[in-house]
C-alpha cells in the first residue's frame, strides 16, 4: 500500500537528495547546501523552489552575519509535515511512539500481548496505533521485533513470538489502512541512530546490545551492514572465555553465556544459594558483595573483550552500548575497560564508547525511523 499522496512521492532524485540532506543535517544555509551537494547556486534555487512551494522545506528565521552582511535564511525541513508510529514488539508487550519527521517522540503508549497468535497480536498493534493517532493520520507505521525480517514485511523467524513466515506488514496494513514496514529491532535502532542520533555525525559505528540475548549492528560507509543471517543472533555465540559457563547450545564462555540477563542471574542464584533478579545481582555487586562482584566483574570483563573484538575487526569510529542489561557496563565499568585494554593494541586509538540507557521509547523510535526512511525514499512495501 504505497501512499501516493505523500509529498515525497513525486520528487525527482535530485530534489529528494536536497531534501534528504536538509532533513539529516539542517538547517543549512543555501551556500552550505550547494557546497555539500556540489550544485551551482542557480541549480539549487531551481530545485528548492518546488520544495518550498509544497512545504517540504521552509526558510527559518533570519540569521545575521558579522560585518553587516546580508542576513542568512537557512533552509530546513518542516518536521511537523508528517507523523509516524513506531512500535517495539516483544513476546508480552508492544511499546508505541508517535514521532515527527525527525523521529522526535510526541506521544507514547503501550499494549499488553496476551497471546502470540498473529491475528490477536495484529489486533493489539492496531489498537496501539489507534490510541497514538487520535486526531492524526500517520504517514506510515513501523514495527521492530527480535528476529529475521524480509522485504520489510515478512517475519521469517521471531523466537520470542514463536513465529515463522508471518506477513505482519500485510496483516497490519490491511487492519489499519496505513503503509506499514517491519524490521529487525536492532536494525531499526541502528537506522534511527544513523539518521537522527549518536551515529549521525560519523560514517561508521557499531552498536552492541545485551539483555535477553546479545546483539550487534554495524554501519560502514554510511550503510547498515546486513546479510542472509541478519537477525538470528550470531554475535551471541562469539567466544569470550574458554573457562566460562555454557549456553543452551553448549558453547562454553560465549557471549550469551557470559552476558545475557538470564545467564547472569542464573549463575548468581547458584553461587548465592537463593533466587535473585538481574538487577539484584548488580545491586549486590555495587554494594560490595564479593560473590556478586566476582560474577559481575567476570561478565563485565567479557563484555570488554567483545567490545575490543568488534573494534579490532570493524574499526568503527564509535561504539554504542545499550539493551535492557546495559547497567552491567556502568556497575562493572572498571572491569569492562580492563577487558578492552587487555584485547587492544596499546598504540590503537582510544575507543569512542557511548552508553544509551535502555528505554522502550528508544526502540519504538527506531521502528518509526525505518518508516520515515522508507517514506522519504518512497520505498514503502507494496502490500
């Protein structure tokens, strides 16, 4: 279902290129925009006129320059031109956000997922979309989930939902009447950070997530790296400690066995002799409990080893750390950095690490960002 009423659909490739540059880096003075795109001033004027006429671009308030020169009137995208819904779908809950064209969150809501039957999940997602868009007509809806997705519509595999080959994009588009895109949740997060977040000012960056599992994403030369095995959690079985515990697949000391929230609180329960949650283990370690500190220290050191491996192999300009288990990086920061140092060449450049505190809104915004991308590029799935 392609939205032919979208202001982006009729744009020529050059006009779209201009609008996209302003969307990602604006507001921009005309001279700077022409320089970035290697366009002459007359060409830029000709290209931007219809964008101004249709409201895609607008002139921002005059900026006076030193020396009494002619005031600048930078161009910017009207971020309120369109609105988008982004949803993070888990096995038990759907977290939704309403955003503008720059993925700024305008509203949030959530729905319980009481059954994982696809039809019931679609009903819950449709109710969430309706709740978020009262009085609004979203340009598109994006959904991010843990699993493998093909063509921005077909969920090939989603372990937390026990799904195989569910065309969620088609089902939800038919149910809501809105163009719909589906994406792996980590890919969606990467795209949001690439266009609008902590990856906006670099050409390459990596993201590592820890929580129920371990995930990793990579942008190189301004492109998200994907492949036939994207979304199946390959990084979770990266070996970190040959003496570490085993994961359910029998891999000793792999990332999942060392870093997942389930693995850490299970190890702690065995050592401490009573059941504890993941956060309770971290609380005990922070308070100086020697047994909990040993578990968290070992896991944090392993996390540092994984970070160093990604940095050594991919050489990204920046590494983002997040996920529902990311508090490990704060509580065990000293051991994490020791793990990095142990696995890095001393002459190597310092790593630019950024910790993003986990929040469902972060992931919902990622799904919205994919919907924004596909809309701006006029590449929505044709349901």
